[in-house]
């Protein structure tokens, strides 16, 4: 959290008022307040550390548009509050019995902050700030070390058999968000899905073929969005006079990386690309089956994996997470993270849009943080898999992310499925 804003000026910590971001000074205070509210006050029974904190940082009670106008803590005061909350949480963990209740709310608060640190990163991209610099010096190349033949995997599909499948998280999972509860049986029809996410080079073909100007490729709502946004190409692209496309990477312009995963496209753009290719987005069920299942005599195996490669946690060779690559990687990278059917990078790199509207699973029951899921049901589309800024301790194949279909500021891309009658 501190590294992600350490180089920014006080003015940058507030930034312009935009509907897709928060002022960073407010957002960090909100993350600290969330720890205090749920761990120190809700579980440990402490009095509020700052009497004004609820009126400043409660995201449910405070309308988004007024967060720039609040009498926020100064930067130094906010950092002192953040440190004080952290230190008291550490004291609670050191001095009290680690009950399931305490552990649950600590994990909830840590993962909540992880979601916000990802948001800090796309805020920096949106506002054309330079990329963050990490004090531990983390970085690795996004360049592929695979063979030239492997660079063609983006043009390949893998076949996934049908059969019963358990969608969602099982009760033995150490931490589960309410919208993942619980694993339940669904029937999967056989389908074919691309081994990799769509690349920048592939998406450029759609743009060059007037994809943004062809009404027949867009759903009604998507076309209305395109006209309102006056979108003629992806949001962070621009074309040079010689016809070459550039992509804005934080505060600099770089040439398109043809084999790197496409990102910063919304659900409407992804769907229009699929229609252009005579393909479709995978459903949420298909995505999770391709990521976690294996074949058993031509049917889906009854046992599924926590991650595409198995149950061992993510490491660098398997997934582009934790800001290691500082951007979306070549789609041939991270072969160690392939799933049983051969899909690559289903964890990390870019979030992947699915065709599924975000809804509760059967038997849904709200968790203590009541607004986490319920306010977004029926309004958002489901994304899966995490991205390069997602924390490895947070992401699992069953984790459900969700954004409104017009959001293209987030680190989202997509992969496609062969068109079929059962879509």
C-alpha cells in the first residue's frame, strides 16, 4: 500500500473527480478504516480510534462523488492512522486466542486491502501517473522464453468434455467470499476454448477491420455505450501517422506487443470482437471447468483443482501476479501454470470476462460484510482468474470478480470459445 503511492505528490493523491476511481488519499484511509471496523471494533470490541473515521471512510454511507470534498485526514495523519491500526491488529493477533471468527475478519480485511491496492494501480494507469516503484525491487521480464512454435498457441483451441461439475468453492476452503458459496452441481456441455487470452495483435485485426464502426457486431446496449463513449479503438491506444498503433503504459507510449494479452477492454468490446471472429465468450461455468477440471474417460473428472496446475500455491513460473512483470505478459509465458486441458494463464496476467451476469449461487446467504456482493448482483458481468496486479494470496480459480460491462479501465481481457448451439 505504501509503495504504491510513495512517489506521488499530495496533489496526485487527490486527483481529478472521475466515476471509475477514488481519490487515493481517501482510498487508503478507507482500507485502514475497514481493518479497524471489522477486526478492532467488531471482533476485539475496541472503541473507535478516530471519532470522525466513520463519517470519512464508510464507503457504503458516503456517496462516491463527495469523497473529493470531505475534510480528509492529511497525508501524514492518514499514514499515522494506517500504522496505528496495523500495530493494534498485530497486538490482537499476538495476545488473543486465534479463533475462527478473528481469523475470518483478519483475512477479510487483508483481502479487501488487496483489492484496493489493485485499484490503486489502475488508478495510476487511468491518471497517466508513472508505474509504481517497489522497495523490494520486484520485476521480471514479460518476454517469453518459449519456442517460436509456442507463440502460435493463441490460435489453438482445446476440447473440454461435458458432464457434471461442481461450480463454486467447497466448505473446506480456508476463506470463501459469500458469492462463491457453495460448490453445487451443474451440467457442462462439451465445448472448445482458446488456450490463451486474445492478444493485442489479434485485437488490432478487429480494430483495423472497422470493428468499432460495424453495428452488426455489437449488442444494443454495447452500441449505445460505443456511441456515448465515441469509442473507435481501445481506450489507451493511439495511431501514429505511419499507421502504427501505440499503447499507453502508465505515463509512456509503447508499441503494441502483438503476442501480449489484450487488456483494458470492456465486456461490450470483448463481445463485439467475438462476433467478428464468429466466436463467443465462455460462460462462467465453462471458464471454471476449463481451469480446474480434468478428463476422466471422456468426461469431466469429479475432483477439481484449486488452481489450474493443482493445489500448490502460485509461484512466478506458474502465474503473472503480485506486480512481478509490471504488465500483461506474452501469452506463451508461464507454461508451468497450464491446466489439465492445456489452457494457459488462467490465473494471473489479465482478468477474463465471461458471458455470465453476476448472480448469487443457489442457497446464497449474505456474509457480515453485507454489501460486498448484493449491491452488484444483476448489474455486473463475472470476470475470472486475476491479473498481474492481483495478490497471489487472494486469487483462486473459484474466485469471482465482477464489474459493470462498460468498465474498460481495469486490467481485463478475455479468451474465446468456439461458437456452438448450446451457448
